[in-house]
C-alpha cells in the first residue's frame, strides 16, 4: 500500500532515499534530477545509498540560467519570460534531464533559498519542483519557512517524496 504524503514527509532523507531505491529496483526505473537552489542535495541523498548506480546515472546542478539552457535545453525565452523560479522552467528542466540522461523519471528544483535574492513576487523560500519524464511533467509550488539550510533541506525532502509518490502510484 502506498504511504501517505504526510507519513513520507516525516521520514529522514536517508530513509526516503532507501525507499526510492527499492521502488526503482522493483520497477526497473532510472531516475535523474535537475537541481538549482539545492545544489546537488537530491543527487547526494540518492547516491548516499549503496547500489544507487543501479537506478541513478546522472544528475544535473544547473545553478545559472546559462547552464539550464546549455545542459538541459531550457529555452532562454522561457527564462526571460517567467524567470528561473517558475513552473515553466522546472517543467523544461525535468524534461531536458530525462531526455539527456534517458531516465524514466526525474525531478527538477528551482527556488530562492535566501537569505537574499527574494522579491515581492518570489520571496525567500519560494521553490518550484517538477516531476515527470521527457514527455509529461507535473509542477508544484512551495513556500518553505526558515533559513537557507532549512529551505534547501525541505526542497530535497519534497523532491524525494514526490518521486516516491509517483513510483507508488
């Protein structure tokens, strides 16, 4: 039986990563991640699990807009029109990561971790995540409380929970 999102969000990152690995192995799935504000936190959590090379080959840390375009194929016009922290951009990021890596499921994250960089429209703690593959994506908007470390950790947790939920479905 699939775990509830509330139950999953109470688990530590190591437990979430282990559960993700079990599901990937059971289903023969490959995962990838395209990260901005988390700076590789999702990839780090996944690869902390022994044997993760069975289901995780490639992760992308695309901190700059230029890297998002160059490595993931995000159209610069999307970045100009919507900004890096947007539904449109994270959907393009996850599609590009799956297309480039061949993964069957991915997650992308872009946000404002702080302490600076926020605006009225996108205050510190604003994070967009998208899950999907090269053809279909689903994005969600979050506002995480706390300092830079807390925002980044909550974003990594949400990314792992979302991957698990999609594999549990």
